[in-house]
């Protein structure tokens, strides 16, 4: 029996307020193997750590049990302390007396016996602890950034500026993302393109950035420091080394389809660049709609191209590459509003989503910058904006507030007033949320300087009546039902994750919330990390956010990524699975369930009745194993063990917990 | 505002019978915005919920609004809080009818000409007496 | 195609023409509607408070009487009450036990509860209906009026898109009519307020009719006798209001026959 020391922490009154510390210490002294039991007010303090270190030496301790807060908080602290005293750090066990005990009980008569039981369990487990050693693994000095919106662009630039190579993967033919679709930005009314395009150009020119547009991530394996990623770079049908970006091809292309960039309001050619400032300025042929690919005839672009850059035979390129870190910045979609039939979206051409309305202001947009009704091409005399369409709606939409709509609606109303000063603007809002530097002032300017009329309430229904739209709503402050004859109705659609976000989360084994926004590792303290080490998130793929927030988060995620990349070696997980080849039947069910690809078949030799036989068994690669334990539960013969959490240790804990008081 | 014991009894009963919790409402007033008969109401539909939240039961008892509500379910169809205001209105009507032990409509109240009465669909009369009398 | 059929009170009194034309059309289409024996009033309004059990008895008795066979009604209000009563029985075991014990019936929510329009759309199919149209309503500009009870609450009624329904327009198109779209087709007509608050009912009905007229409609169709009553009793220029079944029978050429037979 190893010599075990037990240290109980008061955590101020957090534990000591509910748990009778003295009783726990006294009880611990009687547990098998315990040669020392003591307590301290704050065990995590330097004094507390010193107490542990000194006692290890003085009492010649071989195992240490601490009864403290959750191991998620301070396991690392205490492992370090134990190691500094010369013990293997994995000879430490944490009994969670705070989150699992004192915080969930009020009555010391209940909490104290439970604390004793938890310590007894930890002691039982500790007596079976074995020293473990982590591997030191290489770090591939290359980063992958997924998503070329403002967050992805910023993150790529920051990582690249730190001297590391970055591959920036963007699904669309150009980087720029949602921000590229905007005319102006709140609360400064900067022209979005004027502040975004310099960054796009910087990406294109940066020696450390390898831009992969029209490309998607198809597979991810490996682990922090060594992610192996397969990327499909779709065929543009254009040879980028020849293309000069002259634009003759799309001028001459005879086929048109609705433009995604203009939110389906305008048309684009089938060979196209999504917008004039696109980076790279190399067109793509949309093969689904191309007359040649559909019907085998046309090839006008090929005839017209002076650089002979058109290549109908071009194949998708598969890129397989290793990365040390991955940063995900896939952004957001505007919610599909077909479930809101009362507003007539999709039924009437003058009912638009906010992102569609934004495109009307843009000189290269569907109306060449003219703010007009799409039904008749005339400027609107009255525009009604409706906020919270799909946001804060537990029945038909999203439970959350989309955060940016109050501000972009005020911005659009101001833009409208600047373009058409005589046009009336009404905004139906439920609550005005303007938390942000200069935001409240901006909204007040809209109301006070521009005369935008804010109506606190909702719209029940939009009735197309003759040429106009009769908006029936209510102003709840005056308690008056209202009917407004409008020419345009603009809906502030909720921000939702990209449609393919769940698929990407699955590829990368990162968590998502109930809405499919990617989950951060800790809502306060680890806001840009995911639960998968080495994968970071930034921008609106995590939750709705505006440009300054997305940029700040991108910078933070880049800093985290660079911190990892700057390390020569990374310590691997020490608590990894291990196969006992003598008992393994070679069924390889473990291989099938392993989320990290850490298990593979191998051959083992054994002597049966004097004969040397070769047999297939499973083998764990300790560099890949993350210690999740799926394999141990799948194994029928019980031949896979998770080191640090062996069956014997678990059962010893259970036995200790089940002991009569 | 009266959050007395009787208020809590009333609200608990209302919640139980209608399956709706007035505190779920954040006063967006979408119900009032879409209500086809709102013009005839003294309290707007969202105000009825507000009065329930604030315990202004005496005022609700005096209001015309629950009796104007025609149970068209438009409010419930669009409520972002998934509240069925039509049910809450029914709960208020029933509470008033039971409290007063009197009906709001009796055959003598009908101001219909014999000609109208002949044309009026049976369902209209049955519905009215079901809604306004117990 | 065989269905049990629940007419409801109004169809035997003020709305006879709805029943007559629907039955004539049904038989022409090979749809057999077998009237339930000894049926009674559905209760006209669905009880919205869960402690109102007495008023559930009548619709549940009707549902049980259908014996699990598909049960069809023509009146929107009857269909609404029957459909939602069935939902209560399906979803609330406590209520089910009380009500069925009292009625001494064995009913757990089985059987489809259908409006006749759903039979035409889902069981017969508007395409097949179109083939049987002998007197298409060519050039007739008709607007559909849905009202409330067929559509809402959508989760329970499962009838059509509650804000942008199409079933009546699809019917009109299959009958060869020119469909006029009207903004107020799903707004309430005022319902039974015509008994106690006539002005309120008139005001709501007027909005519906005037909007349809402005949109170019020459007539409206409805599936509810009370809607029809309200839409007809307005101030200002009115529009003819028909039951959907009247135009259906006319297009099938069975209305004329019926009139001859009656005459």
C-alpha cells in the first residue's frame, strides 16, 4: 500500500461553509494507506501548494489526494506542485468537494458525509495510481483558416504577420464574406468596401498567405499540432496563370442566373466574379448552369478570351496538408423567412430582407445604387422596417437576440434618408439594443437628426393593396393600432449559422449549441477556443456579432493559434488507452468507434502449444489518443484500458462510495 | 399592482386551465398588431397580458376586450413567445362569468329582427351563448 | 371512397345549399358520404379552457360514433371543433379518460378527421377533379376566403399554410375559374360578434369584401355559413358569396340537374 497524503481545502467559505472540514480530515486519517491528513484555507495559494510540497517530502508521500474545487479549475496547479516535489504528476487525485458537494448542498449534515465519501473514493483510486508519462509531439508550423469573411481575413493576416504560413480556405469564388455585401457600416458610416478591400488585397499579396478560394474542407483527422486536412479546390475552369482579369468572358457570356451576392435580386453571368473588387479577380464557370456543361454547346467565353485562359477540362484539385492549428470563421446566414407568411416575403417584390435592401444602395448592386421599388422601379415614398423577424421568437424562429439588427436597421434608415430625404422611414422595434461604442448616439441621430420614426411594437400583417403595401401594426407606447401605406417593407432577418455548419462541426469534432453555432470551450475564460485542442473559432459562426467584435475575436483567436504554433513541442495526453494484446480478440470494434483515428490493427506473435502463431490485435497510437475512453466501453474482452482510469481504479472508487457509513 | 394571495390563486388557476403563463410575454404587441377587432377594444390584447402580469384584475373584469375577442386565433398563430392569447382570453371570460355568477347574454338581450334571426346561422347563436353565458 | 359524414346544425337549416351541392358533387365524383346516425351539434366553439369538459362531450361522442373511419364535415366550424377535440383526446390522457368514461365510449383519437376540401385535395386530387369538370368556370373572377377556423391553430388543424394557404385557389383553378388574390382572405370575418357586436363584425367583413372587390373579384367563396352571413351583411357595395361546394357542383354540372329535379 503506497503512502497517501490527503489535503482538504476550505476554499474560504465555499467548501468550509457547508462541509465540516475537521470531520473530513479525521475520517481521512482512518482510510487505508493514509499517513497524513490536513487542511488549509486556500490550498491553491502559494502557501497551500508549499504545504503539499513540504508534506510530500516530510512524510515521504507516494500518492496525493486533494479535496478541492473541480479538477477543471486546479488539477493542473496541483499536478505541478506534486511534480515539483518529485512525484509523478499523475499520482495526484482530486476529490471535487465544491461543485459536486458544497455548492449543491445546504445542510452540513448531508454535505459532510458526502465529502467524506468522495475523499474515500479518491483515496481508493489513488492507491492504484501508476506513474504516467506524456509524449512530446511536433508542431506543424502552418495554420488553416476556414472562411474568408472579415473574421477569417483578420485572423489569417495576424497569423501570417507573426511569421507562420496560413492557408485561407473560402467556399465562394472570392473572399470578403458578408461584409463585402454591405454598403456602409455602423456607427461610423464607413463605406464597407473602402475598409475591407485593402485587407482583401493584403491577403492576396501576403507572402505567408496561401489563398484557396472556391475550395472546401472535406476531411480532418489528427490532433493539435498535427491536423491532417483534405481540401477540395473546385475547378474554376480557368487557368489562373493565364487569366488577366479583363472581364471580356463575363461580358460575352449569354447565360444569366440569380446572383447570390445580390441576395437573388439581380442576375449574374454563368462565368463570373461575384463583385468588382473580388479577390482573386479570376472568374469561375458555374458548371451547373453553364450552357456548355449542360448542353455541350456555347464556349463563347473560350472564343472571346484573349488570354486563352478558359479550361473546360480543368479538374478539382485535392490538397492534403498538415496543419498545427485550425481556425474556423465561417460566418452566418440571413434566416430564411418563408415561415413568416404574414409579411409577404417571397410573395411580394417590395418586401425585402435587410441584406437584400442593403444591396439596393450599392453602386454595383442590382439597381446600380438606385433605391427603388422592385415592383415598379420607382423610388419609395415610405419604407417600413420590421425588426426581430425570426429573432427572439421561440415559436417560429430563434430564441436568441441577433444583436446586430437594431443597429443595421438604424443604419439603413439613415442611408435611406441620405439618399431620399423626402422618404419617410418607420422602424417597428420591440426593444432597442444599442450597447456598443457610439451605438446609442447613432440611433439617436437617426431619430433626432434624420427624423426616422421609431414605433415600439410589432406588425401583424402586410396587406398588398393595389400598388402599395398596407402595413397593419401597433404602437404599444401610445396603445394605438396603426395602418401605414408603405412602398417597401424591410425585414431584419435573424442571423443564423451557415447551413453547412453542422457538417463542418462533425468533420472537426467540435461542439455546437442548439442553434448550430460553434461552442467556445468556456463562455467567459476561453471564448475563442473549442473543446478540441488546437481548433479556434472567430466571428459570427460562434454567435451573431458585428464587425468590430468579429475582428477583435479574430485577433484573439489568431493570438491563441500563434501561441501554439510558437511551441517547439506539445505535450500529449498522458491518460491514453492501452491494449493488452494477450486478451485482445482482434475484433477491432474499438477502431470503429475511435473518434481520433488512434487505433489500428497490428500483428502479434504468440506461442500456442509450442507453436509460434501470428494474430491480429488492436493497437493504440498514444500520440493520437485523447483519452476519451470510447474504446474501453466497446471492448468485449475488456482488454483496452484507459490509463489513469483503469477498470480496477473505477471499481475501487465505486466500492469506496458504496461503503456503509 | 396587487400581488396578493388571491392574485396568485387566480393566476395559478388561469395557468392550469389555459396552459399559458402570462409571464412568458415580453410585450412585443404582435397580438395587438394583428388583431382584426382591436379597434373595438378598450384594452389592447397585449395590454390584457400586461394587466395579468401586473395583477390589475379589477380593471380586466371591467374591460370590454375579452368580450370583443372572437377567438380567431390570429394572435396565437404569430406570437413569438408561443403564447396562446385566445386561451388566456377564454380564461379571463370564464373567470368573470364564474365570479359574477351571471351571464353576459340572455335571449332577451338579442336585438335581432325576426328576419335577421331567420338568416342568422345557428352556429352564431350557439357560439355566442357558449362564449357569453354559462 | 367511403367516409362518415357529419353535417352539423347549420347545414340542415340556413346553409342547406352547402350540403345539397356538396352531396351532389360528392356523388358525381364517386365520394360516398354516409351521414352519422343521430348526430348532435358539435358545440360550435372549441372549449379553450381545460376545465371545460362538458363541452367536449358532444364532439367526442361524434368522433367515437365514426368508429375509426374517416370523418368528413363541410362546415369549417364543425370541422374545427371535431379536429381539435380529437387532438385533445390524443394528447391528454387525463381528459380522455374522464370524457370517455362519462360517455361510456371507447375512443383514443383514432380515425382521420377531414374537411371535405381535404378529401378533394388529398384523396381525390385536384388533377383528377379537373378531369371531371364539364362546365368550367371560365372567365369567372373568384376570390377565396378562408377565415380562421380551417387554418388556425395550424399545428392542430394541419390544413394548409396558415398565412398563405392555397387549397381553395387550387380548387378554383381546377374548376377553371380565374383566381383573384385578396389580401384579407385569412382575416376573421367577425364571427359570432354579429350577434352581440354587430358593428364590429360588419367592419371586419367590409374590409374583406371591399378588398376583394378592389382586387377585381366578382364573387367570394367560403366554407363557413357564419362567414358567408357576415360577408353578405355589410354596408356599401357587396359581392356575391358562395359556398365552395356551390361552384364545385356547378362546374361538375350537377347543380343544374339538382335544380331541375327539385323544380
